[in-house]
């Protein structure tokens, strides 16, 4: 057990009591997949957490984006793969979850242009622009 | 007679587990919509960076560590359940519940400090997002703790051990949501 994926289960562990044995077809994916050592995955997640806190202290925009948000993606992937065992689940579950994520992207794509920008070719969001101006002015005067 | 969720697997997945995946898929839409809205407002409102400077990064980091650790104990509970070791599974679930309690205590201290400094849910849009997102997440933590307490009670008597995995899957999802909330609310300043 020296790496994350060396522990291959030749036989699946006995089913927890109370549940009927799954059909052979359903067992297939789980039968073959490798379980990572959860303690090692946790240790890696802790190291990534430290990096995601320390990285942004450099106050360099690109470093912050990579260390905070890039690493969040990696951490989420590790949890989904090794704790949720998503990779060992039947494929259509991943598709169902992907559809949910697609809805989120659709929402963002549809609404973001009107929220992120405060003016366009034929429109202007006066209230939002004023609020940003007011808040930044207030923050600047607080600093003085 | 056992409930149908533990005996039926017409889709190739036991119905109980399928239901948890279905729950997670719907939760992705809920939290995803909230987080997507936050991101677009964060980009459109430069002042959010100044407001976020008042959040406590160390408290957020500590809570991330607590949730990651509680996820580990949830996985260990699942492993114990697969070995039909109900008492150990129950102990691991109790440890996970303890993690949830620590998370809520830290959040309580954090919110108390922020509210004392005058940052409430009505202060401005950033704080509205902050309390809504973190509050909704905290409600999910509480729900998970309650569900886990019921499952642990059964596990202690070696009953319905398949539920240990199901409640663990829900907990890991709650952990993943926090993994994204942490940089958005505490680090992007």
C-alpha cells in the first residue's frame, strides 16, 4: 500500500447486512476498481489545504487563482474519486451529476453578461455602477 | 419486511444508493446556482474584495480541515460496515458527527464576531451571499449529523449497515461544497 491506487480488491468485501446482493452486472465496476488508502488521500488533501491558504498570501492574482480555485478543483476531485468512489459507480450516475453541473453553467452563461457588466451597447445598469462607485469610495475613505 | 430501498436494484444500483445520488444531483443545482450567482456578482462588483477582507481565513481553513477529517472518518465507517463491523462503523460515524459539531461551533464563533462588528445579512450584497451560502451549508451539516446519528444507532446493533455508505456519500458531498465555498468567501479578497 505505498501509492494511492495499489490496493486492489480481488473479492469485494462482504455486503453490509440488510442489503440484498447486487446483480452481477452491477457488481462489475466495483469488483475491478482499486480503493485508495483513505488516510493517504486525507494527508494529501491537508497538504493541498495548506497550499491553498499560503499561496494567496503572495497577493499575486494568478497565484491566488491557481492556489485557491485550482486546488479547490483538485481537492473536490480527490474527494469525489476516493471518498465518494464516483469512479467505481455506474457510468450513468456521473452523467446525471454532469447534467446538474451543466444546468449551473447554463445559468451562469445566461445571466452573467447582465450581472458582470454594468453597461452594454444599448443599456446601462445605473444602480449597480453607482453602488460599486459608492462602495469603493467608502472603502478608500475608511483606509484614510 | 425490509424497505424496498434496501432490496430492489432495478437500475443496477440499490435503490437507496440511487436515491442519495439523486439527492446529490439536485443539491448540485441548488448550491451550483448559488455559487454561480456569487461568482458573477463577485466579478461585477470590485467592492466585494474589500468586504471579504473581513472574513476570518484561519477559521475557514480550520473548518476545512475539520470537514476533511470528518470525511475520512465517514470513509473509515464505510470500510468497517463492509467488514460487517457495526460497532466500529458506529464509532466512526460518531467521530464524524463530532466533526460536524466542531464545524458548527467554529462557525458560531465566527458569525458572532462578524455580527458584533456590524456585518449582518442585510449589510450589503456580499454579506447576504456570505450568510446565505454558509448558512445553507450549515443546515446541510446539521441534517447530515442527525441522519448519521440514526444510522449509527442501527450500526451499533449491526443493523442496516448499507446505510453507513449512503449517509457517508451525502457527507462527502457536503464536504465538496465547502471546498468551493472556502476560497470563494474567505480567500478571494
